[in-house]
C-alpha cells in the first residue's frame, strides 16, 4: 500500500474497498493486529508521545479520519483517495462482518452503551455475530488485575474484530500494548462511535464532516472536555504541515 507521512505519522492511501480487503486478508490469515484512524489531534500527539508514534508504526493499517488530513496530503503533493473516519468505519465493518460471518466484540463506552450499539447494529445488519459486550470499570488499564480480566473476557469470546471505545489516545495505547494478548484478530479504536450509534450523542451533519468542521460541532456539545484539545493543542498541526511542505519543496 502507498504510504504518506504527515508529521511523521504514516497514513495509508486506500479506499474503503481496499481497507475491507486488507482486513479480510488479515482475518483469514489469523494474524492479530490493529487499525488506526489518524486525525489532527493524533498527528499533534505523535510529536511529543513516542509510544503513540510507535503504535502508528506497529499498526497494519492507518486510514485518514478527517478532512484536514486530506487537505494536508494534497498540499504535500500526495493526495489521499478517501476519508475513512472511525465513526463511519463502525458501520462499514459491521456490514462486512455480517456478510462474511465474522464475529464482533464491543468493548468500552459507558454502562449500557455498548449493548445498545450492538443491538442497533444487529438490527441494521441481520446476521451480525456479536461475540460479546463489555464495559470495563473506570481506570481498568491502570490496574493489572482488572486489565487482565478485561483481556480474558475478550479471549473467551475469541472475536474476529474487536471495536474499542475507551477514548483516544488511551484506546490506541491499550491496543498497542495488548493486541497480541486479547485473542481478537483485528482491533479498532472507534472513540465516541458507540455513543453516536446508540444515540447518546448526535454526530455532526454530513456537510460539516466534509467541510472539516466536525470539531466545531463536537466542541459546541462538549466544551469543557474538548476546548483545550481543539483550541490549544491542535494548533500545532499548522506548523507541522508547514514544516513537511518546506521539506517536500526542498526535496
């Protein structure tokens, strides 16, 4: 697969169909691994978090989540084929799994949300095999006993695909550390996607998603948690892209 880098973060230049083909091959080969969905925040975090960047180097697939990455790639002379957000991927993967007979485990979110997500997706995609649902206790990943218990629950279900909604970058770090111990084959961090599917939160209108304004919608609905991320931390994205552009021009 063609790979481009923005701020050192690898992004694969793939369409949705190509993404599904790669995932299908991975499941059939029974090779555990994980998918990443980089966005502006991830690119900025990777500049100061070596483990987060290492996770990106270790993932078998990295797909662009958000229009700013597509615009940056075009500016750098390496246009990406398609935006593939985690909040869209959860639907596409569920449809694909139902068609191929693969099982899916729903891990994370607030109590009851994963169950409702699995229920709604099962209704939408008849034949979807739900391997299991688990809402880990708060701070489970910092407690060795509870962390092992969480992995044991996934292992017992032996899913083909494990969707994790425990927040970014926490979910990416957890997958990076433990993807070979869960018994699942394909791991995907999907952030707030369970909330969107279950109706707990409303996702931004499609026009805002493709105008690169989804962050404005999310900020308006959760300003306390997201203000620093979007209004302070993510400003670093512009100089990162500028530096890459200068390097590309100087060849």
